[in-house]
C-alpha cells in the first residue's frame, strides 16, 4: 500500500501466502511482486513495555519519524507516518469521500479495484 506498513494477524497472512503461492502459471510480474512482498515481511516484535519495534527499512518506507498513525482496515492495520496521514487528511474532504464511495460501489464487488 501507499507508503504504509500492513500488520496482519496470522490467519490473514496465511491467506495472503495461499493467494500468492508460487506456481508454474505465475508470470514475471507476479513473481517480482511475491519476491518483494516476502522479502519485506517481518514478524511483529514487541519490546518489554509492549511497544511495536520497527526496523529502519520499514520506518523509512512508511516515513515514520517520531510518531505513527495506526489505521484499522477490517482484518488488518495500516501503519503510516504522521506527516503522510496529516497531508492526506488535509486534502481529503467529505465530497471526495462520497465520490470515492460512489465509484467503488458502482462495481459488482465491494473488493473490486477501481
């Protein structure tokens, strides 16, 4: 996702693994995607005080400096730097939300990409 980290529960991650299982039918784009996905995946680690530990690569990707924003997304949580989140919220208004919802709901499936 767009400069975000995605935290998935084990069952959701296993579903992702099954969805992208390597097979003879996989084309070069899917194989490249799979390599990047698996190479960047890490188990979640907590320190002694229960804080989430992120490596430098993940902090850089999500532009996380001092603060991060957790955004619940159904079965997963997105984690993004505070500055990215604030910039998005500053430019997103109720009319844009309605228009986006209308475009998404025009498809036959709620999960259809627009």
